[in-house]
C-alpha cells in the first residue's frame, strides 16, 4: 500500500504544513467522501463549509483558508491547489496499462508503412499504404489510418479512431476513441440539375500537443487544409467543419461546433454547446459562453453571450428587460393615477 | 403468416373488446397507414380525428375514446395503450438475429480473460488482459474492451462500442454502437509553463439496467469514478463529463450534456440538447426542458426552462415580455393623449 | 506538374476571359493566400476588397465584379463561380486513394453474403448472414453490416461505419466514418413495475443519393421504418430518432436533432444545432435557423427562428424588445415631467 506523509506531500508540491507533518494518507478523495487516511483539497474560499466538515487526514488548501481550525487534520498551503493535488493524485493512481511495443498480429499494416521506434499498433488496427508513424506513438485497437497519413512522435490514438487519407497529425497529439479526422466536408451546390456534391479535396492538419475528445469530428478541407494549431484542446462530440482554422491554444468545450471556413485566432475559448458561424473571424482571446451562437466576427478579447451572441453589457441589458418592464408598468400605473386626479380637477 | 384475433389481443393486453372479437389482424401499423389487416393504437383523445379516419381492423384505445363509432372496426379498450400495443408489436416482430455463443475466431481475446456462460464475442472484437464478462452477455463485432474492465451478466454491447481500461459495467446494461466509455476527462490547468493536462486516473462505473444510446460518451473521472446509477436511460450523442453522478432512473435525452462533477439526483429528466453546468446538484425529479441550460443547483422536482434555466413561472414571465411591452406602449400612448388634452386646458 | 491556362479554364467552366488568356496557373488557393501561379475565386460582391488585394494569377469572378481593375491578373467571368471553381479544384486535386476491388482477407464475410461486381470490402470489415451489396460499392475497413442488411450500388461506406440488422440502404449513398444506422430507438414506458424498455422492431430505410456525416446516428423504428428519403444530405453529429421521416432533398446541418416520429416534408433545411420536436410535421421548404427549436408543426415554406421557434416577424419583434423598452422608458420619463408641470399649475 502506497502512503505519503504531510511532510512528503509538502515537499512534492512545494507547500507549507499546518499541523502534523507526520500525518499520513493512503489515497485521495473528495472532501465529502474523505476519511482520515485520505488526502483531499479545496482551492476556493466558497467551499469553506466543505473544508469545515471534512474528515480528510490531509487537505491541500489555498492561502485564504489558512486561518481555518485544524480539528485533528493537517493542512498544506499551496500556491495552486488544483495543480498540487494533481501530483498527489498521480502518486496514488494505478499506472495506465502498458501498450505493448510492436504490431499486433491481427493488425493490418501495409508493407510500405514506415514505423518509428517503440511504436505500438493494437489489434485489428488498419494502416494503409504510405502511412508514416513517429517514435513512441501508440495506435489503439481498431483504429483506421488512411493512405499517406503522417502521424508524429509521442502520439496516442485510443481505440477505434479514424484518420482518413493524407491527413497530417503532429507530435504528442492525443485522439480519444471514436474521433474522426478527415471525413468529407459538408458541401453541396444548388444547380439546374439539383443539388451537386462539392468535392472535398483538401486535408486536415493537426499540429503538436493537440488533444481531441471522444467522438469529435474534423472535416477535411474543400481544398487546402482544415487546420488545428498547436496546443488546441477539444472536448467530446465537437464538430469542426471544413477549412476552419483553430488558432494556437484554443479550447473547444463539449458539443460545440465551428462552421465552415471560420477562423479562431489564438487562445479563443468556445464553451459547451456553443456555435460559431461560417466565414467569420473570432479575435484572439475571445470567450463565447455556453450554448451561445456567434453570428459575426468579433475583435480580440471579446466576451460574447446569447443567441445571436452579444457583448456582456448588451446581453445583460437584454436579460434584465423583463424586470425593466415590470418597473415601467408600475411607473405608468402611477402616472395614470396622477392624470386621473388632474383630470378630476 | 402470424395472425391475432381481437379476442386473443384482449387476453394478451387485459383489455375489453368493443365490436367483433373474431376480427383478425396480421401486422401492426400507424393509424394513418393501416388497412383492415392491421392493428393500430391511439392512447390520447387529441388524436381522435386519426381514429375517426383509420381503416385499421383493430385499434387499441384508451377509455376516453370508447364512445367513438366502430364503423366496421374493432376496438380494444386498454389501461395503458402504449404498453399494450408494445405487446402486439412484439408478437408480430421478427426476432432479433441470434448472437452465436462463443468467441468468433477473428476476435482477439487475451488468454487470461474470464468469460461467463453463453457469452457471445463477435468478429474482430478485442478483449484485453484482465477483462471479465458475465453470463449471457453479447459483445458485438469490433468492440474494444480495455484492460481489467468488468462487464456483468445479460449485457448487450452492440458493434463498435469502446470501453476503456478498468471501467465497470453492471448487469443487463445495453450500450449502443459507437458508445465510448472511459475516455479521458477534459482537464487542463493554466500554469506558468502553459496549459497542462490533468491526469484522469479514475474510472466509469455503470450500474445495472442502464441503456446508453449510439455515439454517446462518458468520461472517466479525474479520480474516483464517474457514476451512472441503476436504471438510467441515456439517448444518442449525449456527453457525460468526468466525475458526474447520474442518479437512479434519470433520463438523458439526445444530444444533452452534463458538465464535470455535476450531480443529478434520482429521477431527473434532461430533455434533448439541454445542458447542465459543472459542480452543481440537480434535485431529485427535476425536469430540464429541451435546449435549456441549467447554470445553478435546483431543489427537487423543479421544472426549469430557458438559458439560463428558470422555473416555469419566471420563464413564462420572460417569454411574454414582448406582449407586455406592446400593451404598455398602447397605454403610454393613451396617457400621452390625455396629458396633451390637459395641457391644452 | 499540372497546369491550366485561362483559356482552358474558360472552356472548362463556360466562362469569359478578361485579361490574358495565356496566363497559366498550377494550383488553387483562397484569395488571401494566392500567388501568381494560383487560381482563386470570388462569387460575391461583398468580398470585393479581397479581390482588390489578391495576387492570384487567375480569378473566377461573378458578373458584378467584371468592372474591377485587372492589375496583371486575369479574370474569368462565370455564371456560378462556386460551381466553376469546383471544376478547377477537381482538376488539380490528387485523386482519392483507390479502394481495391475484392474482399480483404482480414474481413469477416458470412458465406451466404451476396456481393455485386467490383465491390470492395476493407480490412476487418464484418458482413453478417443475409447481407447483400450492390455493384461498385465500397465498404471501408472496420465497418459492421448486420444481418440481412441490403446495400445498393455505387455506395461508399467510409471506415468504421455501423449498419445494424435488416436496415436498407439505397444506391449511391455515402456514409461517413462513425455513422451508426439502426441503433435502438429511445423508447421507455413508465409502469407500476418501473420504467420498461419498448422493443424497437422496425428498421431504417435510406433512399438513393443520401449522404450522412461522420458520427451521426439514425435510430431504427419502433415498428415500420425510420425513413431518409432520396437526396437528403445530413452533416456530422446529427441525431435522427425513431420513426422520423426526412423528406426528399432535406438538408440537416451539423449537430441538429429530429425527435421521434417527426415528419420533414420535401426540401426542409434544419440549420446547425437546431432541434425539431417529436410527432410534428414540418412543411415543405421550411427553414429552421441554427440552434432554434421547433416545437409545433408549421406550414410549407416557413422561416422559423428562436426557441421555441417563431416566424421571422415574431422573432424580430421579440428580438427588438429591449430597444422598445428603452424608448418607452424615455417616453414615460417625458410624460412624468409633463405631469409634474401640470400638477404645479
């Protein structure tokens, strides 16, 4: 059984012990479920009541909470509790199952495929002609890697990922199960002979350090590329349409969608279930609130809410309209009375 | 050719025949498309006009409709028409194709895997080391079952389901095609060195009698477990984030999403395309309307609508604001006239 | 290296050359990124500024832009620029990788399966008993085709598609990766003994010339069929529930959802992230705006916006309410002053 003392944890996270440095814990837990053998954490003063009630042996806390009574518990004051607790979590966590190096005999790998060192190709994975895979990359069971796809080093493709032909995946990219990269963009043109499919001849390029969540989809470009730049983090069930450019370090939360040819500059955050219209530019650092729909381009560092999305001030003005109307009704009723009195005279 | 008489159906569904008990039918149909050889149903007085027009030989009806003219048709009055009709549907339905017991030779099953009795493992399915599967469970073609996953008895995993390492699936669980269980939670922390991935070291636990719809995703916990409790029913393309707890008998309709660490108490209904914010508690029996976004915790049996979601009364007040404004404009115009007259005097 | 002269392009697209017919290009590009060796296009006067700035050697333009200065570039005036540019794109595009005719040795094809001419069955694909596949159809790696499924001629199923038992797929149908056809509909009935699953005994029928985007799902009917009619185009991550009828040439954009038993008549467009309620009829040619939710049936050619969706006029009236309230507040303040003056007298 692994264990850690408060002293050891404080060293690990560069924190300061309040209480008994020899207090030990054997696992992590939420404040609510914790016992004396547990390490827990609270990084925000608004959860003070949970800290008061917890039976955790050791609690990582932020500086604001350092004046709380210990009550037989030991506190460790940390700069960034969440990050610090992550280290404790990792210490106690079982390691991920290893991915055996080599090509599983049931995998179907075209003879011309170039594999780096320490590559792992899972059962029933399929790698077509012309594929290249960098060192230390893991391609899970049932993955499909289409013709001429290039995948960098240190990537992990979880089982049942699809990367269609000619797409390019950088280094240290994580693709969760069910992700589809390089499916056809949604392009149709009305003609005299009816709706005609528009060929989608481009690719998807995914740069280094990108993570994409389960069952998300990224369409190939009509021509050129759909481009997910470095360090972008995409959650589950997200839709990125053809020719979209997602700037460096953008965050796309679950079930949001980016329509065709939109460009997100660096550091944009699109919250859950939100949508971005096609052919617009979203300024760097912009935040779009959950379920909101951004119809038009916006300047850097915008905070946009609602459908269609508006800046915070306009949104709040709209949101508080019903209250304004109630107040206005009262005022009008007052005036009505006054007028009635004036009329009597 | 199968057939049923009205008498036989009445026995099957414990209903009462109005009309000819020897009338027979050979298939089921909607009221609109039905002919004399069809059994149909209408469980709601608002569809009275469809009942009037149908040519169905036999119609299962609710008590309220028992006074409608038969016109050569036979009615069967039922307590619960929908449930009763389900029995007739099942009688006439072709059985599902059988799943051959045993391990298909193309499946890749680690030698240490423990399989119960009458288990069926489909073609190209992959079961990693340490997996356990209960009696009578069917694992479809192309499914991936990660290391140390436990799956109970009487489950059905349709083709191309992914269950990642260490997750726990109870008894009589149905996972539709494309479901992903135990993908990484979406956790990143801003640090001085940039965004850092937070290890997702927990699991997903799915209790008995759960059904999950096609292409839905359930993230593994940061630590501990994401927990889908007994009898929960989840539709297609639903997102359940890390550390969420979905209480017993909750219903999550298509394309809804539950953000990290939210807790749904028992019997909550989240309608289609709705969203629940992270770290909040949704009281037992609460209903969240379609496309609504619940931002804050709410007490049991709340009915919440809109974005952000409000109780029905507040929502309706907001919704009717434009009408109130029109009335107010008229009133103000009136007062203006009166004032003008007063000023003249 | 492929190349085309302006003269050749004009012939290809039936356009008119303005400038040098011997100007040649070697690839396509967006206006912004183009160099002198590129062909680009602009089909809308609102992008006039991009045309002014582009360095593209050849630009396909619409008639409205024919008066713009050439500045060493060559223009080709086209009837439908988008369509015309598609032809140039296709000329320069690398062809799609060929799909080898025949059954890959790793595929699992039941001996009774009937395959047409020139069929391609990819690695690790699974075709169950009773399947029939028409001429020239490509079934990608890892696809699962359930018992008795019929697939027409000239179809393409991209890798990792699932079509469950007895569903029917017409000719020239495209199913992108991760699509699930024929998963169980979401049907449960409350009873005295708790929630009971309703058997889903019907099928999905997909008619000719349909395309369905990556990770979309189409549920099988409770009985009868869920029906996607001819020429319907469905984008990624779309949900079509049980017993829905999607009329000819409808367009369902990404992440929208259609609830059970809804009927979309011909030519309906459901924009991204929108939703259609169950058991309603959407009149032919209706357009539902992005993220809107249609609660009730609507007549043909409706344009509906908002949640719940309203006709454009009502939506705009609702949308402009905050402004009306501001004007009303000003008006009331004016009247108040006047009354105060009257009272003084």
